[in-house]
């Protein structure tokens, strides 16, 4: 089989040569004009058939969704909306599509409806654009780290540890649920299980990443992570992809600089490489926003928002400063927040994060030095005895996009914190060995890949930026 991709043809300026295109029919108008899309671009190519030269029975099969191959001459188009078209000499139906049953008609479908037919939604312009941008961002992530000499580390998906200590894990077992082996005290005997111990899907590759960083220097992971948190929101998935760099000889400042550089680099890459897709997504968002009341619409369009991010330094403030701002904020004073900020120590909800970013600073914000009570055991403790060297990056429309910290490298300090948090040190001796043998200052962070794609594409629901979303009560396809 030999074909030319439509994307390549759309930039063609020499006319007259014969080409073969294969793709899916978007529309067939006036028994003459076929709009064909092969996925290489969101733009279609127009193929023109002279209906006198083709069997009517064949033309009837040019229904939306059918796969076809056309061969013909590339000619200058006289019609509006395209500069070139194909004058069809031969036409073959590769796969019919029953017009009565094909769910994607040439009209606008709601994102909710498309989610129910996620196996077919790739055929729409919106999802073509989203997944092209997703690809570009993934590629840019690897390029960014590769240019800086980082090693891409594949951390395990099945593990026996709970890195975040939040207990939001999916169990991995081969035990027979109808006949589970029990210990004398009635608890399940995991010695009989596949791995001889209780295991789960990883919530983060960080702990293994630290082991490698304290030998290889700079590493990053980029893989699937799993959280059994029952959060049915537009920003949570049960299965999501995370990028976790971990660097030896880094403090929190270095960590923030790297995270900001990474975000700007990948956004710039998408702007450079996905101009057509982002332009389409900008218009899509504008249409969506028209449904909203004026005061809820964004001030900046998608492209301006992305450029704004590149041109401005992220605001860096401490958790304590953020609490002061929030306490005095209008929505707090007027009791408009669902969770009112009353005292230092409160965990920030997404309404607070979004207030800081969208209303107060109007740009990305990095919050540092959170209370130790609301953060994981591995974060470096500050001299004040109350806060840890944590950092969260908050983005407009998203809230938290990055979570990270400088790590506690002092053995006694981390052992003491683990004891306070009832984390069994014996099971983590492999992790603590890094602090026993040549411990060093180090830091890292996790960037939620779907939240990044959400931000760059201007989509509003995280379910629409991953091919097959896994959320509570939903694991279709
Ligand atoms: O803040 P989190 O839980 O941090 C960690 O897992 C650390 N181990 C990272 C590190 O320091 N190496 O998660 C990191 C990021 C969040 O900021 C968010 O962007 C994303 O992962 N994230 C989710 N994305 C989608 N669905 C969920 N349920 C998510 N939970 C976290
Ligand atoms: Mg977090």
C-alpha cells in the first residue's frame, strides 16, 4: 500500500501530480465533494468526483465514517476554504460505515456524549487536536530532560509500599476471594499470595526514584500511577500519568527553578509545534465559554493564557503568607468559600488555590513551606519545627499541577517523622539505606501529566484529555 498523508499534501504547492489518499469520509456533499480526513491533521482534504464516471451504487457508500482510498490529480481548488483538492480518477471503499448506525454525524456532539463513545471520539476534530497536543507535550518532556542529562528511570508499577502514605491504593492479588487463606487471628494470609506479601499499584515512583537519584544524580520517571481516591471531580483520575524528576544536590530553590523551566519549555514546545491544533482548541473554548455568564468567562483566550505563562515569573510565596491573604480575602470575609480559612494549618482546597491564582496574583503561584501535618513523611523539616520544605505549583483553571519538596536527608529526622506517622520503618529499610550510606541533599517533584494537558488544551474535564479515563464506577473500554 502506498499513500500520502493529508498533512503533507496540504502544504503542497506543485499541482498536477497523481496522489493516493486513504482516510475516513467526514462529509459527502452534492454527490461531488468528499471531505476526507486521515488523522494526520485536523484539516481535511477535498476530493472531487465526477458522478457521471462512477457507479451510483458506489457513491451511495460514501457515508460519514466510511474508510476510503482515492487516487487522482492534485489540483488548485476553486472553492472556498481550501487551496488544493484531488480530482478523483479512482475510488475504493475500504470499509463501509452504516449511516443509520454510525453515532458521529457531521454536527456538534456534546463532550458528555463523546465520552460514552470514547472508542470513536478519536475521529472528531476536538479529540484529534487534544491527542496531538498530548503527544507533543509527552515528547517535549523527554526532550527537556534528555537535553539536561537526566536518566529516564522506569519505576515499578506493582509495589508493596505506599509512597504518599495516604492509603489510596488499589490492591494487586491473585488470591481467591471465595476462599482466602487466613491467619489464626482471622486476617488474610498474604504469604500465600503471588508475591508472598500484600501488594498494590503504585501511587508514585518517587521513593524508587530517590534511590536512583542518589547514585545517578538526576533522574525522572514518566509513567502511570494509580489512586483509589473517591474524588469525582473534573481534575481527578484513578489512573493518571505522572512525571517525577528527582535530583541529588538540589535544594528547594533549585527544585522550583527546574519545575518552572520544565513547564515553560513544554508549553512553548506545544505552541511552536501544534499551532493548528491550538488554534482550533482556542475557538472550541470560546464557543464553550459563550454558554457561561459573562463574569465566569476567562479574561484571556487560550493562546494568550499560554503565552502569559511563558512571559511571567511564577509568584513564589509561603503557605503562611497564602493563609494571610486568604483570611483577608473577600470570599472568606463574606463566607463565600465552602471551606472557610480560620486558622493556620488548614489544608487548602481547590477554591482557595484558584482564588490565589486567578483572582489575587492572576498568574501561576508556587506555594512553599506547608505545615508538616498536611504533607508526606519524606519532606525536609524546617527549623521552626512546624513546616516542611514542600512546594505546590498552582495553575489558573487547574489548581495544583505540581507537588514536590526537598527531601529529608537526615536519618534521625526522617525516622522520627515516620514513627510519629506510624509508618513501619522495618519495611522501609531499603529506603532508609540511602540516608545511612552517603546521604545527600536532594529534591524532586511530581507533575500530573493530564492536568498539564488540560491546561494546554483548554479542555475543562480531565476525562477528555486521556484516551480512556478511569474514574469511580467507570472503567469502560
Ligand atoms: O502531590 P502528589 O500526590 O505528589 C506526589 O505523588 C509526589 N510523590 C511527587 C513527587 O514529589 N515526586 O501528586 C503530584 C501531582 C499533583 O500535583 C497533580 O498534578 C497530580 O500529580 N495528581 C493527579 N492527577 C490526576 N488525578 C489524580 N487523582 C491526581 N493526584 C495527583
Ligand atoms: Mg499534592
